[in-house]
C-alpha cells in the first residue's frame, strides 16, 4: 500500500524543499502530487518501513507523518 498525506500550500512548499535537499544528498524520494482544491495530495511511490521514514526524517530534518 502506498503512503499518502494531504498538505496545504506552505507544507507542500516545505516538502518540495526537503525532497530537493534529500536529492542533493543522493536520496531519491519518488512521489506523485495531486492537487485537491487548495491542498496537495502526496503519494510516495515506494513503500518505506518506519525505520526508513525515520532515516528520511533525519536526512531532511523534518517529520511529515507519511
């Protein structure tokens, strides 16, 4: 099952900055973005374990609860 989260425009901007930062560190985070009204639905295209999500949080310096 793919992981989803709904973000507002400010959260989405931060998410994209974090994804770009992770890419600079050599970590790809494949995802799909669907605009839903004024919000953005983010779908991670890979299944991540809780340990992997914690590692991504550490790399990007944030938690999204995805």
